[in-house]
């Protein structure tokens, strides 16, 4: 609408200017033509009576000339003639010269209703006077007023028609399509991928809609690759903690194997050591399996999953990292199922990202709380996941930027700044929302709301 209003304003101003200049020029030309007509008519009238004036002057002087002019005026409808003699003629001529470069001029009375033309006469080489031709300008003024009114009406008509055409054209051809494209871009920005073309038209806006759709499809194809790459980066962080965790079972295995190899154990002790080695091997296998499961590429299908089992699996996966960083990981869950429709690997990636961030936010150690609750609200049943740490918090100036791509408060080489952005996109893909509460020297809490299976 704003663009349409600007187009209307610019076009109407242009049209008004053109019509106004055209109307002014038309009225001016009409006035000039009327003035020229009056001048020519005055010349014609005076020229017609000049022979009679010459004869009257030679025979009887100015008194007779005045009579000739008065008699002639009776036969000139709509005009009056007056003889101006001698010195008065020269004064009239001065007035004429001051008002016009020609020998004719307009002298308008105070009421603006009379136009006067003065035509000097030279008889036998002597300027004896002149004839003043007067004519009412009422009809001319009415004509000009009518022209002005007609021009104004034309101006208003053109402006109204132009405004209507541009308004409907701007709204239906520009404003509404741009609004649709703007809404689609907003949805893409919120992670709703892919998007079909919002417009189907053979113009520039249709080409733009197709380009936006192709961009969203490319982003959708690249989105899973980016998420998988982020998971592999997280695997390296988890592996550092698991290396410490696997050290203990490896030492146990090596020690038991040495005892068996020494031949100093009884058959029962050998059997017990073998069972211990098997148990520790299974423990290490489980740890490796957790890493492999987390690192594998997830499917795009959403199925019914229980968030509690995912939270438990994620906590077990991160426990070695937490222990290495002197952090205590506490998990609290509802007893009733907390099912959603989603991708288990992607939800695990979100939880892993939030928990590892919480651990890294407490370099001196502390408590990390993870809760999974089933909540009822006016919007329906939601599955609520909260991750809370006891770190130094997020600066209030940066709290609104934590979900931006490539934003990170970690040192160089310790993070890409994509983790929370990817987590945000995954949550949006699952129809949920994620929020953060923090501040300077305050605990940080990330809260995720996901629709339960009976609400999705």
C-alpha cells in the first residue's frame, strides 16, 4: 500500500502539473487572441471612419469631427467611440506608450469591465488627435472564467481517474503480490522450507517468486547437510569427554587380561575376570554406539517419539563430558509419556547442543538441570523441555542475537556460531518454539515447547 500511495502521489502531481500548465497556456493564448482581435477591430473601425474625419477636419475643425465620431458610434454595436483632440491626444499617447510597444493599448477601469483602445490620427502631417474605442470586457471575462472552471474540472477529473487507475493497479498488480512475497520470505526466514512459488504470472514479480521458491528449495537441500556437519563437530567435543570415560574400562580390561596371562589365577578367578572384561567391553561398545548413532545422518520422516527417552539417551551421551568439566547433570522427567511427532536424531541434536553449551558456560563446574514436562495450555498440550546452567549468563545486549547464524560468545576455534541457529530451525520444523532467559551474572535457561502428538 505504501508503494501504491507513492506511485499515486507522484503520478497525480505530474498530471496536475501538466494539465495546469496546459490550461494556463490555453487561457493565455485565448486572452492574447482576444486582445489582438480587439486591436484589429479598433483599427478597422477607425480606418472606416478616417475619410469622414479627414473631410470634417478640413471643413469644420474638431467640433465637426466629434459629431462624425458620435454619429459613427451609433453604427458600431457593443462599442463606444470618443474623439480625443490636441494636447489630450498627446497625453493619451503617453499612456499608450507606457503600456504597450504598439500604438494600441488596453486601459481597464477600476471595475475591470471596459477595454479601451486609442488610435492616434495624423492629418496633413499633423497629429490632430485620436479616436478612443471602448468595449465591455464582460463577455471576455465570463469566457475566461468558464475556461478556468472547465480546466479545473478537467484537472480534477484527470486526477481522480489517474488516482483510481493507479490505486487499483498499484494495489492488485504491485502491493498485494509484494505482500505475498514478503510473507513468504518471512516464513523462509523462520525456517519453513521448502516453499512453492507464491505467484504464477509472466512478469517480473512472477520471476521473483520463482527465484524465491528455488532459493528455499536449495536451502532445504543444504539444511540437512549443515545440521549433519554441526553434529559431527559436536561429536568431537563429546569424544574428548568420552576418552576420559573409556580410560577406566580400558584399564580394567588391560589389568584383567594381564592377570589371566600370568597364569596365577584359579579357574574361577579366570572366569570372573573374563566376565569383567566382557562387561567393560560392552560398556565401551555402548559408548561408541551412542556416538555413532548421534553422528549418523537423520531421516526426514517425523514419527511418534517419546522425548523422555531422547533426553535420557542424550544425558547418558554427555555425562562423560560433564564429569570431565566438573559439572553435575541432573535429569527430571514426568512419569507420563511425553510424545511428539518428530525426528529423534534432530531432537537429540538440539538437546546435545543446549547441554554442551551449558557445560561450556561453567568452566569452574556447576549444575546443569534438564527437565521434561507435559503441560496443558490454552493452545493445547505442549511438551516442555528446559535446560538451565549456573554460568555467568548472557549479556542483555546480546540476548536477542543468540539464535542468529554465526553469532557466538566463545573463543575463536571453540564454536562456529551455528549450533543455536540450527537448534532454532529444528524446533521450528517441529512446529514448536524456543526461548531463552538470561542476564549478566544470572543463570541461563533455554525452554523448548513442542506440540504433543494429540495436538500436532
